[in-house]
C-alpha cells in the first residue's frame, strides 16, 4: 500500500519559467515593429469629434493641420483661443500657405499633386477658425481635405 | 595552462531586460488609425458669370447658430431628425413624369414642394462662426449619411452590393474582381446621387 501513498504526497512541480523570456521577446518584437515614433509634438488639445460616415486616410499623400486650444504647458504663452499648428510650431492663418508648401515638399514627388489636407481639429474649437483655414486652402488650390474624426455615433455626444 | 571551461552566462535576468524594453515600446506606441470625412472644396471662381438660379424647392437650407441649434428650411429641428429629412428631400423626385427631369429611381413622396430630382437637389449648410466644431462635424456626418443611404440603396438595386462597402474595399486595395468595372459603377451611382453640399460663408458676428 505504501507504494501508492508515497506518490500522492508529492507536491506539484513548479511551473517552468524558462520560456518566459521567449514570450516576452515575442511581444517585444511585435511592439517594436508596429511602433511609429511621433514625428510631431502636439501643442494643441486634440479631442476629435465623433462621426460614423468615415473613410480611411491615405497617409502617403497627406499633410496635417492641427487646430485647437493650446495645451496646458503652452497656455501661458499662447492664450486660450483656438490655434493652428503645422509641423512642430504654431502658425498664423496668413502663414498656412508657406507651412503647407513646406510640408508638401516632404511627400513623394509623384503624389504631391494629389495632396490631401488632413484637418485634425479639437471638437471644442469654433467653426470660424476652420472656415478661415478652408478659405486659405481654396486660395492655395489644395481643395481635397479630410476632417479627421474618431469613429462613434455623433448623436450620442 | 589548463583550459578552463567558460562559466555560463546567467540568463535569469534576460526576462527583466526584455520586460523593460517591452514596457518602453508599449508606452511609446500609438497605433495610428486616421479616419475622417473626406470633402472637396470648391475652387475659387474669379469669373463674373452669374451663378445659375436654383429653384427654392430644390434647396435644403441648414442653418446652425452659435448655440448649436439647427434651423432647416425655416423650422427648428433636432439633429436626430436631420438625416431622415435630408433623405426625404433628396429622394423626393417631384418632377412630373412628362418632364425631362423626371426621376424614375426615386422612391420619395413626389411632393411638388420638394426637390425635382436628386441631381438638381442642393443642400446648403451655413454655420455661425461660433458654432462648435463638434456640431459642424455632426451635421456633415448626418448629411453624408443621407447620401450614403441613398447610394447604397441604388447600388443594391442595380448591382446587388453596397456602394460604401465597395468604395472602402477599392480604397484599401482589397477589392477582388474587376476593379475598373466597379469604378465605373461607382461613378454611375455618384451620377444618380451627386453629392451637392454647398457651404456658404458663415455670417460674421
């Protein structure tokens, strides 16, 4: 009898953690591959509005315009009014042209004529600012725009 | 000298190092997915030609004031009703069957006080400068939804697929089958229900 009872008293072997590094490395490589380092630092607040009739943005042919209230650390110097940011710096409505041409110059030459201007505007901004931007874009003949939104039902907000 | 076997490297801390890197990448990762409502702005027209007159019944005027309230064709409206009203307006097909503007694919009420034909119908949105961007996008979204609904219905009837689905697949490059043929069909649907969304200059003040 004692033959059998001996075996039962054995404790569970500890879980082997030898494969833990492998698992972690796998995750690590996944995140390394999908990571895109932000090339611009956001200086304005960005709570995008919701919409559900949306299309995908073609990244290779787009230039970004950010607009919204300056974020916390810039409030002191730039005030509380809606501001425009292109690239890394705040821009005035009258300077959009220059900043956009510069941004467009960085795109693939074949796609420069098909440029799409992506407007990332905080949902708390006044439409007046957006209208000013659009007027300027018409003058620059960059008429293809896309209002970047998050997906969701606008009726709920 | 006697050859000593090299001591084995302790790999026990490997997991910690990997964890550290993993957490760094987890924190810096922003999975970017930019979606939005695409729109084409009208080019600046310098010519002095008078714009063609649009009949009042072919106009669907949406006004948004600075308190984010809607006024549609002179009566106040909630955002929830906007889509339905826009669909009714576009799909009305009020032209008589004898006239050249008769719309044989419309399924609306055929009221004579509303639009003649979807190709004639124009939706005009006018914002106050102080309207919030959130409201502006919501209104645009509802109006695009009205167009998408009608385009989907039409493409279902003619070709048996949804306009928006096929357009999305073609944009993503995952469309299986004859792409140029599908492009032509999309164009045809767009001809039947052209997106005529006009945005007037917002009022100052």
